[in-house]
C-alpha cells in the first residue's frame, strides 16, 4: 500500500503515467480528469438509473469513453479502495474489473497496486460505502485541481503536508471520509490513519491535555498528542511498538458505538445536552450503542481528570468504576414516580417514604470512595424502552432539573417522614441520561413535547453496510471452514434483499418505516448458514450459498431465516390486517426473490 501511494504520487500526480502500468503515458492528464469530472460530478444520475447501484451508474457515465479514460476511472477507484479494509479483495476486484469490462483495457493482477487491494488500513464506516458518489466525486475534484497546477508547484505542494491539507480543504465538495484518506495516503507520518472527522474530534477531545499548544486545528492536535504519547508509551500499544488510537488502552477512552462520520457525534451531543435518546426500529443495536456511549463518557472523564499516567496504570480501577457508575432500568407501564423518585413502602409496622432509583444514582455519584487525589467520575442512567411509561409523571419534580442550567439546583420532594427534614433532590452536572426507544411500541402514544426538548435525539435506522459489517464480524465463529470471500457476492445480494424487504415494509399502508426489520434479525443468517454447511462435504456449486446457481432458488439457510425469524415477526406486525396473506406474500417475494 505504501508503495502504491508512492507510485501514485511519482507516476500519476506529478507525471501523467498510469498507476497500474507505468509504461503507459497520457492517462492522468488534466484533459482526461476534466472529462471524468464532467461525466461524474457534472452528470449525477438519479436513484433508479443504472439499476440503482454505483457500479451501474458508473458504467453509464463512462459510456463511449476512450481506453485512457476508462483506465483512469479504474485507477481512481483503485485509489478510492486503497485505504479500505472493510471491502473484500474479491469485492474490490469486481468493481475494478467491471469498470474496464467490454473495453480493450486490462488490469494486471500482479501489479503492485492490484496486489495492494488484498490489504487495508482502516474501516471508513457506513457513510463511506453508502455515499461512494461523494467519496469518488471528492477524489476526482482533488486530483483535477492538483493537476491544473504548474508541475513544479505541484511537486512542492505534495511534499508540504500542511499546505496540502489547506489545498485539500479548498473545494466546494463535501469534506467527507475521502479527504482524510487522501491526506493519510500522501503523508502517513503526519495524518492519522483515521477516515472520520468525528473520530478525529473525539480523540483530540479525549487526549486534549496532551496537546499543550493552543490554537491548533484537529490534525495538528493529533500530531502533537502522538508526539507526547510516544514519550509516555515508549513501547507503544500496537504491533511494531506503534502508537495506535484504535488499540487499547487508548481506544476505550474515546470511542463510542455510534456511526463514524462528519456530523456531531453521540458523545459530543450527550456532553452538551446531558440527555440523549437513541430511537429506531427493533434490532438496530440501540442497547449496544447506549452501553458503549455510557462507558466511553466515564472513561474519557477518567483520562481527563486523573491524567494519562493514572488512566493507564489504574486500568482495573477505571473499569470497576465504569461498571459501578452505570445504572440500567427497563421501563414498562407499571414503572412510575414511586420507583423512580420517591414512594411509600412498608417499613416494619410503619409506612414511610423511601427514595427511588434516581436519588440512589445521585448518592452513588457523591459516594464513589475513590483514592485520595482522584476526582469523582460521571454516573450514567440508561432508560431502556423510554416510551413504555409516562415519563412526565415518572420524573415529577426532576422534570425541571433536566433543563439546561438547572443542574445543581435543589427541589423539595413531597411527603415528609416523621422526625425527618423534608427530602430534596439535586441533579449533579456529572449525571447523564441515555434513553432507547422502539418507535413501534405504542405503550405510550406520545412523549410530552416539553420533555422531548430536554433530550437530543439520534435515529438508529437499518443500514445495509452495518448489516454487512455484523455478518463479517460473526462469520469466523459461526461458519467454520469457509472463508467469507467465497460467499461475499451472495452475502452482498442478501443485504440488498434485506434492504428490499424494508423498502416493501415502508410502502405497506399497514406498516411503514417504523416497522423496519433491524440488522440483528438478518445477522442470524450466519448461524443458519454455518449449521447447513457443517453437514456438507463440499461447498455449494457455483457459489450458491443462499440462492442456488443457476436455478436461483432460495437455499435452506435463507428459508430458515425467513421461517424462524422474519415471517413470525412480520405476521405479528400484520395481525388483524384484512389482507395479511397478500401482504405477507409480497414481503416474502421482496426478501426471497421469488
């Protein structure tokens, strides 16, 4: 990969030669880049064209292009893929070879750039794959603007990391993941192997005390932090004595389980508002993300308040405190004010007022009992299924304390025990609330609008790329003896069909997008596939893991997933609907393809 990046600079960006075949000149020229920019950035295709896929639209945009233009287009995509470890080698080759298919252009699989496709530097996340048009569009624009410079000016610019950063940002294209990838490929010693602007901000915030010079931008702060960490961790924290923010113990101090992207992250939103709700269809990993968010906000506070040395050397204490400072409650219609704030309970032969969960959380914050010199850490209360009870009634007097600026103000609670002063409640600034909500749960019709504005909200929808990431992550444990690459093509088709099923659910008058099926339901395909393959001596013919080839019939694992998971769920959703059988047949065909 490093060699490919070097060849890209020397042969293609400074000169005009092909990246994959340096003997071929006149490929990376201003005229061809301008033509590619006109065809791609100047001719965006609507969603249905080209079969609705990037590859289909790309083929239309390259129609009647010269062999040199087609080769340039393939090599632009190669650079686009160079960083990516979340796309398989076969998947990358399919796109590259599909670009040159039907032309006189061929790609040498033994060339250094093509061999680099077997490797990867990082996982750019869902946004990189779902908006490939923006990523490739930015890359084309960057290369065109660069090639329009005088050759000597271009060579000087490519050697100056910070001048190149400024140049990379001077565009009207969205500064998405590709911006960070390009800078890392060209200057890996200066720019982190991070493709997410959000990740960069979160890391810089977590380790900000190590960057002592004020006024630096996020990339400059990260470089200063790395320099300090090299001194503090001379043995590194990754293979080869390297410092890597995606390896422990650094990773746990900043990373939460939300999407990597460019917008405001969950951690940033929670730190600002103190309260956040993760909402969406069932099975979209809301609980998992809530737990990761709760853990990270406490670990980050430990790093900032205790200092890097204590954070690293007292890992066990950090983790013990994280576990003790997270409170979790599953809400339901029977859970209310007495359980949450204060209620009457029998105490011996008397009835007395006893504090509920929220005062216990506050008491935990004030009584952490940490060693001398270590500041208290935040406490987090997770309200799972937040819309299954009457929140306004449950919060009672605490309702007003959720408002910005009201932390630290005490309110008097009703009900006085004999011989005791009136009870009060005060919410510390270090108390955070995270709610999760399934939109289809109608236990409570609406949430009070005044309560809604006290929370920030983040939707957790079904995402095709997240499903593929979950399947790849579970593959090795569930599917023994078969590598993911063999089934990658049909797994990709499976993800398409999952998306088609949710589209059909959206279009159903009886359902709608709130009834989408989440990733975790579909991800069980690895279990059914692993079980089926364990009984077979040979792999399915022609790669027919989920659909037989060439008959294109659903294989047993796909039918198992439908019959044991998806069908019962959808039948429950459609219970009482007059045309349930017709709707189920339509949904079945959308998913199984028949």
